[in-house]
């Protein structure tokens, strides 16, 4: 069974890129848009520019853990897309660093309670 709170469809990503707002931080780029649903959907991306598969997966894991820590303070009814920057996959970057970057982006855009 697929989880309903994960972005998957191309049309959702296209709408997010086209009509959504974006903000960039040191480790993460955020795209967001209201979705009109009773729940929020999210996606975590790391392109091949970030590095090999080990580095991309590490960047995604750091973003997912940071999101998990922030999830209870986020509003409902948004599509959120977190894209890892190349700097997020560096070996010296800790989960707290990525979390601080995500928290700052969300707060700056009024999405953090």
C-alpha cells in the first residue's frame, strides 16, 4: 500500500515547480505550495550532482530525519519538496546542520509554528 503523504506524480511535481514558491538554504532547497488536502505531502530529492549513490542516500537520510523532528510543528495542507545541495553530502555535515538549515527555511517562509 502506498503512503498518501508522499509526492509521486509528475503533475504534482510540475505544479510545485511551476506554481509553488521556493527558498534556498546552505544545505537544502525548499519548494512548497498549498495542496487543498487535509494532510501534507512531502518528497526528498538528491540529484546526481550531489555525488554517488552513497552520498545521495546520506543526504536524503539527513533530510528525512530533520523533517521527522520538525513534522509536529508544520502546518497541514502543503506540498513540500526538499532538494539536497551538494554541500549536504559532505562527510563533515551532521544531521543538526541540515535540520538548522531546514528550520531556517521553513521559519523564513512562515511554515513553522
